[in-house]
């Protein structure tokens, strides 16, 4: 009688937390120049502050009124934090030198870049900047620095040995806000020290669906051990129970849209799939959600709307990489500090097919067309081009995904109505409060903003009046409010917790009510939702 062959599958509640120098990875930590500024102005000062007064940080992190603030949430041994700080200071000396040089060069240009030729300035640049920057004026004779980004990645300012992935089990408990608390104590999970581009992460992610035989599992464990991971604990993350796929093909002659939470949509028709801003919940037994078990075997296109950490989520992307054929990203501003190239970031993270799209640029896909749309607002009045809304003409239906676009100028959408077909369905974010500029971009500034300027320049999307004008302009059959960051599996990224009196809830309720009066199908999405477009009709299930 043959012995039963064991097959191992990764459990549905295992989290992949991508880390850089043990801090949760987001685009500003991958791009070399922004990482240098963030590590100098945020990461090191945060650890120093925590070590100086850990009780203050711990109490503040538990205060609901301070949620999302710069407070490290770590109840453990302070000596571990001290060791991490010492390691960080030693590791990033080159990056600190680079950030200091950027500030020096900026000050030099402000002082001496008065309209005369900048050619003599190159000799005055700090050595660490030489060959990595271009100096230039705008048409108002304001001098600035342009970074030659590909050379930054080719230099020792980009170090993939900083990268790792932390695997751990979660249940229904709330995940703490990850952008301000590093992984100080890795003992509760498995820390795999390998660049994001390493194949081991694809191989682990695949075991959610494709089980491993005992010899295959032993080989994987050996590779985990080679990268410093705890094999005994790693084994606990697997089960012999095969996960049942919940995926079913899209109905024929229809477009199916599945809402996975926040800004994540899976759009399918005729065997083609597009996933917008991927984020996925885990199998924790909480509110119903679509998860990895609801995905097709492959995803033809992943489309990223902009570079904010809640829309380009490496935690999801690394787990999906083995499924993704092509990623579509907005074109960046060309080497300016606040707007790093998403194409370069993703290529360095191991994604082989990354396409940049510009405003009103189009990508032909089987049975359809994806067109980039201008995206105003939500970026604190900074000139940032790596942001796009998208108009998709697919399967005979038209969908507009506007993410966090803030309708600052209705004339923009009036002009767009002349060049794109009216959509059947619009998705729009209405997180209309938004954090101040310093919350996201403050670490990149050479000098602190005045408080009134900081508070007025916010990371906010459209309110009711501005979203209503988009609806009035296009007269769609359906309007879905999304990208609100409200799902419990997403608050570790956004820190958002809404109440009935929260402005985004009030404003989006107004929009849903307004649409209902105009007989437009409308809803504020939450958790999971399936939307079918067929014969230009909208069915929710």
C-alpha cells in the first residue's frame, strides 16, 4: 500500500510585510533619493525620539485622537530598538551624506542661482552629487536640481541588501499603523533577508494555490534558512488542507468588476483581466472579502493610478508578481525629488514588464483600450506627474477610474468629455479631508513649511460638490465611491477610522443620494462587491 503523499499549502492568513532597513516599504523608501531624505528626516529621528521617551510614544500610539501620528507602537524590550537604531545609523551613512548634499546644493542654488549661467555651479556641487544631477532654471528663473534617476540606482545609494520580507500570521486583530513603526522584534514571524526581486517570494506566494510535496517543501525551507529565516516557524505557516478556489470565469458578453477593498478592482471580460491598485484582504474570519482565492490564474494588466503608499502596495504586488503579465504606471516628472519614477521602482522590485502611460496616452489591449486621464489634486499642489485617472473602453462598455482625483477645475472634465466617450460607470474616491502636506511630503522639504501653508495643502480628494460636477458632466449609468481606506484590513496603511460624522462619509452619502434621485446606480463600496455590466446595464451582487 502506497504511503500517503503530503502536500503543503501556505495558509490564507499569512501576511507578507515588505521591509527596507526593517521599515515597511513604500515607494519613497525604494527610490534612492527619497529614501535618503526619509531616513534622515523621519526614520532615524523617530527611533531616537522613541528611545528617549518610550512611554510617551506608547501612550500616544494608543490614543485614537492621535491615530496616524509619528509615534512608534512597540511594547517590547527597549534594547532591541537601540540595537536597530545603531544598525541603521551604521548602514545608511552614505544616504545621510547624500541627503545633506541635496540640501546644501538646494541652498546654494537659492543663494547664487539668480539667473546667470549655472555652468560654474557643477564644480561647486558636493562630490556625492557629481554626475548624478542636472542643474536648470524654470521660465521664472527659479533654479532647481534634476536627479538622473537610473544612475542613482546604479550607484551604491541603492542597496538591495536593505530589503527583506517579514512573514507572520494574523487573525482578526487590528494591524498597527505600519508607516511609523519599524520591525523592531522579528521573533513573532519569519524574516527573509533577500531583495524584493528574489524568486523565493514568488515561490512562497505560489504555494497559496500550488501545494508542495514534502521534498519540494524541504527545498523551500532550505532556501528560507539560507536567507536567515526561522524554518521551524516557517513550517507553522503551512497546512495540508488544499484551499478551495472561489474563482469563476466572467460571464460571456459581460464585463465583471469585483471590488477587493479600498481602490482595488478586478475588471474582467472575454478572458482578459485588469487589476487596479491591488490590495487584498487575508483569510482571517472578519468581514467578507475577496482574497487570493478569488483571483484568476494570471492577471493580464495591473494598473497603478498614483504613487501614494495606499495605491502602490508592495505587500500585495510581491504576492501577485507570479501572476502579473504587465504593469501600467503613470509617467513621472523626469527626475524631480518629489516624483520618483514608478517604472524604475517596480523594475528594481522584480517586475519585468512595466509600461508608462502619459496623460491621454492610450494602450491597446485585447478587445479594448486603456487611456490615461489628467489627475488634479490630492498631491498638495506639488508638480507631480506620476498620477493618472483611467478611461477604459472594454467589452463594449466604458469605465472611468478616477481614484483620489479632486475636481479642482470642472473645465478639465468638460474638455475630457470632448475627447473620451461618456462612461457607463465612474469610480471616484471621496476621502475629502486628507492629511496635511507634511504627513507625506514633509521629509523631502529642505525647510519646514509654515503651519498655515501645511494645513491648507492637503492630500484630499473630491467632496460632494466637486464629485457631483463630474457626475453632471458625464451622466453615467452608475457611480461607485471607492478608495476610502475604510476596510479593517487596510487601516494599517491609511490609519483611517470613520464615524457617521466623518466628512468623507457625509459627503459621499450626499453623492449617493443625489445619484439615486437622478436614477443613477450609486453606492459607497465597502468590503466586497461584484458589478456586472451587460448591454450597458449595471447589476450589483
